C-alpha cells in the first residue's frame, strides 16, 4: 500500500513543456507546483539555472509531481534526445555569435 504510484502527469508532456517553456515555469504549473511556477516565471527560470536543473532532473527521471509521484511514461531515450537538441542549439548559438 505504501508503493508509489505513477503520476497522472505525463513524462513526455512535462519534458517538452520544460524544454520549450522552462524559463517560464510552465512545467511546474502542469505538475502542480503552482507557487514554484510563479517563482520561475518571475525569475526567468532562476536566470536559466533553475531551468537547467529541472530539465536534467526530468531527463534522468528524478522529477516528481507535487504529490511526490513519478511521472507517467518515463523514456530515457526521449530525454537524451532532448538533451542532444539542447546541446546542438547551444553550439549553434555559440558559433553564430562568434562570427
């Protein structure tokens, strides 16, 4: 009975919300962390640091919803793909800004 159940919140949805709108805290609102969502919205994702920490915790399956439940549908390959896209975006921005 003390077994943790999976959340009603989707892993892929949470991952994409964080990736696309993480600086606005949208993934926090989605998973029930309304207060933290407001803080992220007001601080632009903690100047990007909070955004990256959340993104990494979601990718590696450590992020839980506001009830402490694991997100449903965890897929580490999808998480790694998102990290790859983020790394590619960072590299492209660095290269284009250097020229």
